[in-house]
């Protein structure tokens, strides 16, 4: 993930071309396979066990390695070994930049300092980006301490990494009272609290969620592709509802649905988290305990 943030910065500063960035990211991605694939390749898990863990992740908000340990399939030492095989995202990105003679190591250090200053990142935030750990990256862009909303947003972002695409770029979250959209898939949660969770964006942007989740290539944003996004929202919210029930907070999920070319209006804040997948931005929208209308 670090490569997307730093690469986007280098691109905007004209220090790297689109084709060079794509080449570097492709090379980097080839060195960072999913943990399950590595475990099977290393003969530490069977393909059946890896698939089982992947399915359990749709029911539990847990990391692949944690579930593997819980099931007795892997030892903690083996999980650490597999994580090391994935490669540090920061080191692999700058290594490819240097090896391809795109930017020298000395220049990388200079640009990295500028990247930090221009984005007002603290040392801690920069280290979080370098780590590639989504749980450390989310707080850089989202106030995770927001009651209910922070936890809902964090869980949804983790599920995008798990089930949609593990190479996403987040932008700073913000709030509005009205939001005009071209396409929106959403779900309302009712009960002890009222929540509204949805994804909005252009057709092309929403397809970057629909296609990988369904494991089917959709060419247009039609009923089938909308259904895929709605199913992802339902799956993610189901995990969130289960988590809340443990805290004796009970909510029910209404059927997810979609709208086009309308405006979302709320009495309170609409939390918006921009998410870039494959160069296309969609927005995660979350509203907590406020009246929400679509006009």
C-alpha cells in the first residue's frame, strides 16, 4: 500500500511517469502474495484449509494468520515466517524504484521527506504507511474514535482488503450534510442504533468493488453488479452486527439496495472516506443515529 501513496505523490510531482509507476507496482505486487497462497506454496496449509480460513473471514473480523492459529493449522512462528515472506511494502517499493533506475536511493530519501512535509504526516503516521498494516494505516485517515462510526468504517475497510482488493489508497475522511451521487449501493441498520452504510461513485469506480467480490468480470454497472456490491455491504455489516451483539447492542439489517442520480440528505454528519482502487475513487458513506433521506 505504501507504493500507492508515495507513487501517487511522485506522479503528481512529475518525478515518475504513469507507465513507470505501473511497472514498479506490478513488480512489487508480484513479491507480495496473499498469506494463504504463500502458506499453500510452502506446504504449511492445504488448499482446502486456506479456503476454509478465507470463508471464516467472512464470518469473523479476524486476520488470516490469527484464524489459522486458532484452528490449530499454523503455529505463531509459522505465521510470522509467512508474513516475512510477503515482504515489507516500503522496502520492496523503493528497492524496485532503485533497481529499475527510475529514482536513486539518495533522491528517494529527499522525496520521502517532501512527501511527509507536504502531507503533514507525523513520524508515527509515516511509519504506519510504511508498515502496510491496514490497522495502523486507517487511523492516519479516519478518526477511529468516533462512536460506532469509527469501528464501522474500520471494519468495512478491513473487509475491502480481505475480500475485494488488498491494494487500496485511502484519502482523508471528511463530513457533509448533503451528498449528490451518480450511483449508490447502501444498507440501513436499525435497532439499538440507526446506521446507514453505503458506497457511492462512478460506474467504473463501483465496478472495482463489484467484480472482485463476485469473482466475475462485470462490464457495466447493472442489476447484477449492484447486487454484488450490496452483498459485500451485507456481508461486512453482518460482521459488524455480530460484533455489536457481543456488547449487548442489537441491530437488524434491512435488505441492501441501490439508487442512481440522487442526493443523500442527513440531519447530522455524513462521514465520507474516499477509497481509490485501481486508480478509481469510490466513497464509503456512514451515518450514525441521524435521519437520512434520499431525494
